[in-house]
C-alpha cells in the first residue's frame, strides 16, 4: 500500500471516528494538515468508495467472512445450530497401519 493510500485510509478513519461525513475535501484537508503529499485523485476516490457506508461497521465486521449477515441467524436460536450440524461433512476414517506391515524405510 502506498503512502498516498495510507494517508487517505487514516484520514477516513479519523473522520469516521469523529462522526464526520467522509468527503474528498475533508480527506484532502486532513492530509494537507499532516503535510503528506498525495495525488489529487486519491481523496475523491476514497470518498466515493466510502459514500453511504458505515466505516465503523465495516471495521467491526472485518474478520467475519460474510459480514453483518452472520449475526442474523444467531437471533433465530436453535435453527442456526441445526443448520451448522447439517452442513458438517462426516470426517473420513483414519487409515489403518495394517496395510503397511512389512514395509520399512530402513530395511
């Protein structure tokens, strides 16, 4: 990740943390205040990418594979547990060492 991208990410996070709307002008202002030089298109690119999105929600769900939808099945109670049990594939049985009788690496 380039320093330009990092500067925009940090500026966006600062704005989101303060509850301020993320716009290209505000990102550019923070970057200029920090004396970081970035290409002019970066702030508008990040502002457009984050438009209408809740950055705090994105960060809090970064580790989940399917995002906010993961929490929804938990509210149904036992149904989520049942579906997880059905999805599990049976584990393969361990292979026996009986077919290896008489085989040795050092003989």
